[in-house]
């Protein structure tokens, strides 16, 4: 469930659970969260695992169950103990790792922006013509976020207008993931069912600024490095995690092949440039 690029991988297997998303804590080195589901998310319940890693390996710090599969997780940027998960029943769950039981709150609206201090969505954004697989806030532009969808588009939104600013026909296939470059406010990357990664400059979206090929099945998640402007990582249903430097003529840096099932979750540590975590379903 976690590995270090260029070093030994640390793995934790939880019987009866399949991982769908993993994210490092932005506060505590070595702490990460993983959203999991039973039966490949088709039926059954889900579990949020909060893990700590050290030289001896990975151990479970907290474990929270939910009555449906959990498919994504993210940490609060205001409180080191708080996480949010989303599940197959359409709800969001707010958890506190300082408490042994939970969740603190459950939000049962669908496809919304929300504020946990208010308890309901702030506004709803409509425009995609198919399921939305991924969203990401801009690290540069307040109130701006991007979304990737099965309608083959990448869209840029503004919370001030609750409307779409830019529509990019990013691939001729479902777009499963997107991320915003931490060093360039105009640069995003998408990953799609067509096995390609594409970079997009918001100042001119008529064609991608780079395309990365190598995966042999759909790309489930892509992340820019928080340490290097042109480095990114991707994971795929081809069981691999790949590292790229899109500024090089030969951009593929490394392929990690120690997973034995679909690789669905991926995150890069904010604390260490060599720590990467992935989850498998």
C-alpha cells in the first residue's frame, strides 16, 4: 500500500478490503490514509485506514468502517486530525483521527461544494454530461478548480460565478484523473482510458503541450510532484506506477511493477521527495 521510489517497498494487506485511494498527511511525516471497499466496490462496506510508517513497516493507527464502499479520501488543510471520504452511497463522511469512533458528520448531497462548518453545500456546479471522476483545487488561483469526466473533457470552474470558465476536449476517451502543477498556474495534466497522459496550458488549450505514452491500460490517477516542476507520477489498471519528467526527450524515468492488482490510488509525500504511496483494488 506504500512504497518509496528507488527503494524498498513497504506493503500492508488488509483481508477482504481493496484500496481505491491513498493520501499522505500534509502535517505528519509517515502518516497516510487509505479508502477501501469490499468486493472490489461492487457490494459490501468500506473502511478508512489511517496508517503510520516507520523503519519497521506500516501499522494501522485508526480504522473506521462505513456501510458502503469508500472510494476517495483527503486530509483537511485546517486540522491535522480531520479527513473526508466519499462512498458509493453518494455521501461524504467527516472523520477525526483523534477519536476512536465516527464519523463526525455525514453529508448526503451529491456533487457539491461544501463547508463542514455550515453542514450543507455552498453551491452546485452543473455542465458535465457524464460522471465526474476527479476534481482538484488550483494551488494558485483562489476559488478555481478543475474537473475530469467521462464526457472526455477537462473543465475549469470559478466558485464566484458557479459556472464553467474553460472546457477542454482533453481525450477521445473517458478522463479519469487530473492534477494541477504546483509550480505553474496554467499547467494541468489529465489521465484517461486511452492510456495517455496529456498536459494542458490554460492560455492555449487547442492542443496538449505534452503527451506521455507507455501505460497499457486506463490511467486511474496522476499527480504532479510537490518538489520538481516537471516531474509527475501515474498509476494504472496495468498494475504499474510510472514516474515521468515531461521536459526530457525520453520522459519515462521509472516503472514500478510490484503491484499484483489494479493500481487505483496514488499520492506523493509533501515531506519527502522519495516517498510515494499507492493503493490497489
